């Protein structure tokens, strides 16, 4: 544990959640800025003030005694582990750190070295053989796959971006308004000459685009230079309210959370920069091929496939050759494709294609990954679990179901299944949720749950996928599928920082 790799890792800049990350984009606030208690901040900073290992270890132990429920315990435990000269103590401390932040490759490697075993980082996905292919467009897919196309058209993916039509957002632009912290009106939502407008600080802009469809609606206008900019306020359908969504998500100092900044038409509100990679398809510098998430965002460029079938011949292909055969690919390949939009830590490259690879055989971008420690602490509970649904893929990757069982998104979700309009989460077995678990865990049943058969408490997901992740003003299920109720963590961090599912029904126990 003599490596000093941790110093650079913990003294990095922070990153907002629910935003597109580009390789040259980093935020300017430090992790220390997220600590409200001045004493806790000084105590954390002091760990990096000395290179004397014994003194560092002493300071970490003092920190743990003074701040046992800190949001930075993974940092402190790692510093302590690398400072300890006792092998057993170092391993114990390192495991404590990895319990809170498993995605720490340098610490994983160190632990493996101390345990005398080999550690290998996940191997990169193989590059698909062949040459760059052309895109056909959704209309071409519909020619042969009309049923799937019809189901897809009812999903939220198909409606990620639409030209505004009041029929899709009825009655919400009727003079509503929101006030700032000083009580002054910041924004109004009104009809002007029969056309919806949003007014920010007295400046009115027509609503030209609608973003999203199921839970919350964002809106956008076109600036004089032709670029599309997103309004700071969104309409939440579940609560029937307008809200500054970025302010709820972002750490202090967020540029996009300040309503007045919308008037600048700056990069902070630019649709292309912030939203387009996950709300439009085949996005490049000149724009996008189609709004929403189309067939080829998941199945890959399929023009040659469509042309071959029009000529009456079946083209030979492997499972990962477009159009991808999802029933025949590995779990890691599956998550890589879904992770184009559902992996918050993916780092996009600025090139000809902003959310697709137009020049190489594989259609997804070869994305890097931003270390999780760089994200706002709002993204995590203090017990280490993910708090925000933008980390769905990262949460699933933590599970043994994925790591050992090969579980992937398609085992539970049908992205263009029948009845998509009435099944907003696209569940394969919406009315029989236990089937999603018993397809692999056939030996488990109600007896295992120790709860009354037929009750919600008897369902697998109630205990192993509790509703702890922040979605759009509601709680979604964690996708670390084998989550287990941990009373020790709940007692240490409290219900706000370590939600304990048993307490929902048994508050006195």
C-alpha cells in the first residue's frame, strides 16, 4: 500500500450530474467545496498536508472519530489503508473504502496484490470487423418491421425531442408563474396570440420544441443564430408543477441553474451541448438525422441490410454486425449499447459524430469513463449507493447479477414491447415482477421473502431493488439488483443518507 496514486484522484475537479460530458469539459469547483462543515473540510484537507505515513494514519483515525458519517469516507479509508504498515489493518481499511466506492481500480489492484491474487481491469470491447456502414433511417426499418416500429413509436425513446404541439402538453401555458427566493417572479408561462411562450425576466420566447414525454417536459426555443436553447424551467407531469430542475440537481455555482443566464444563449443552455446526444439520433456538427432515439441508435447503421433484403437476399452477419441481434450478444456488449444514454460517467468525444461513430466499423463511440469520485456528492448516498437514475448502467454493473450471472437490460426490459404507451418503464413482466428474477433464480419464492404471499413486501424487487434513486420528482428502483437491507449502514448514516427499505413498513423497528 505504498503507492501515492490517490493524491491526484482525490484532488480533482467536480462534475455535475444529468449532463453530457465531453472530454475537454470539466467543472471548476473542488470536492472540498461540497463540505458544509468548516471543521470537516479542514480535517479532510489536513490528510494531504503531510507525507509522513504515521501522521497521516493518525489524522485519518481522528477524522473517522470526529466525522463517522462523512460523505467522503471512501477517501479517508483509502488514505488510511495506504498509510498503514500493518497488512491486516490495511486490507480492512481498503475494503471499507471499496465498500463505499467499488469503482477504484488502483485500490482494487493494491488489494489484489496484498491478497496475492491477480487483478485485471475489464477488457475493452472488441472492435467489430468490417467497414463503416451507412444509416437507413426509421422509415426503411418500418418496411419490414412494422410491428416493432409501431410499438417503438409509443415509447418515450421515440419522443425524446419533438416540434412543439400543444396537444402533447395541453393546458400548461395558461398564465402560470414561478418566483425566485426573493419572492419576485422569475418566469411566466403564457399564450401570446395563441402561441405558447416562456417569459424570463421580462423577455419572451416562443416554445418551439418539447423534450421528453413520460415524466417531465423540457422546452426549447431557437436563438437568432439558429441554435436551440433549453429553458431553465421544466414541467413535471407527476406533480403538475413548473420547476427549476437544474437547481435541484446541480451543486452550488451551476451556471445553467440561474434563470437569468438563459438570456445569454450561452453554452450552459445550448441543447446541442447539454441534451442532444441522448435525445436525438446520429448527431453531428451539422445537426441530427432524426429526433428521438431511433432504431439505429441501438441496432446500428442498417442501410446495407435494408438494401439487401429489398433485393431478396439475406446478408450474412454476426450478432454485433448491424442490425445488432440483441438476443445473441454478451451482457457487456448489451450494456455498452444501452450505456450510450444511460451511463452518466461516459465521456463523449467532439468529432464528426457527436453520438455515433460515422467512420469506424462500430457504430457506438469508444467512450472513456469519468471517475465517479469526480461527480457531485449529490449523486450518491453516503453509504455509497447511487442516488440519481442517470447512473442506471453503473448501478447494474455493481451487481453480482451482471458480474457473475451475465444479467443485462434486456432480461427485464422490452424497449419496443407491446403496450408501450401504458408501460412507461418498458418492463417485460409488468404484472408479474418476480418473473424477472425467477427466470434465473428459480429456486426462490415467497418463502424466501418471509412476507405474506401476494403482498408488495413479498416481491423480490421490494428488498433487492428498493425505490431509492431520484428520478423526476419520484423514487425509482436501484439497479444494483442484489442490494440487501443493511441496518448497520442505516444506523451509521441515518435514513436520509442510507435509506433502509424495512423501515418503510416497520418504522419502529
